[in-house]
C-alpha cells in the first residue's frame, strides 16, 4: 500500500546481480577506494546515516552492475547496435509551432528569405511548449525526439528548415541544428548495456511480484 514493494525488489535484484560481477579483488579495492574518496570530498557520511561499510557497498552497486552487464551481454553488442542503429543517431533542432497554416507558410518564407531569424520568429509567434528556450530541443537520440519528427530530421541538412508540418491541430516548422550519426563507441555500448540490464531487472521483478 505504501508503494515500496516494487522499488525495494528492484534494488534487491540489482544488488544481487552486482555481487556476481567478476572483479579481481585488488583492482576492485583500488577502484572503490578512489570512488569513496571522491564521494566523501563532496558529501558527509553522517548526513546520509550510513556506516563506512554501507557507503562502500552502495557505491559499488552501479559500478559492479556495469561490469556484470558487459560480462553477460557484451558478446551481443554488435547485434544490439545494428538493431537500434537508426534510432541512436542524435539530433538537436528548433521547433516553431503555429495554429494557422497560411500564417505558418508566411513565416516559413520570411525565414527562408532571411527577413527574420528562426529564433526571433519563435519569440514573436510561437504557440508551442519550447518558446522559452527559443524553440530548442537539445541533442538527443532520434528515438527520443517527440512528435514523430525523427524521419523529418534525418532528411534535413544542418541549418535547413522544413515546410510547415501538421502536428495535432496546428503546424510546426523545424530547423535541424546538429545531426550526429551514431557509432559503436564506449558511450553507445554503455547505453545498450544499461538498456539490457533495465529490461532484465524489470522481467525478474515482475516474476517476483507475481510470486509474492
């Protein structure tokens, strides 16, 4: 009733998995000594109500889980990457939302003719959720871009804008700011492994909840 069962089971499953990580003892000690030192430089152990052993154990969990995930799914990284590649490309863009199609076309042509900037048009006319940030959507994976704009962004060149697009009951002009094709580097590997871990933990917790 307190809503604590699911998060408690989730943490327990993550904790148990972290204990199975293969980690040479001397390497683990040196790494964890450094982690604890860095944490204590910015935090007070007394404020958290933890003993030194409990702090060390808590700090170990996410680090050991990263090792455990790589040990379990590292051999599948290439196939996971190829399956997700297009959605992992990253882009940033600016969005200008307008209610009227004819007015949206007028603003589109004014921007194209350099009679106004995209940012100024957002400040003057935008009726969408990103007006306060000059219409900017920060760099993120295409699969996370809202309004189904991923296909549009993948066709644009940086700095170019789209014709007004119908979105819900209004219209949106999109300018691509930056496009970064994904590659299978360390950051991408960590993202893919963390997703596999999340899916596995959710599955195990689901079984545990059903059993309880």
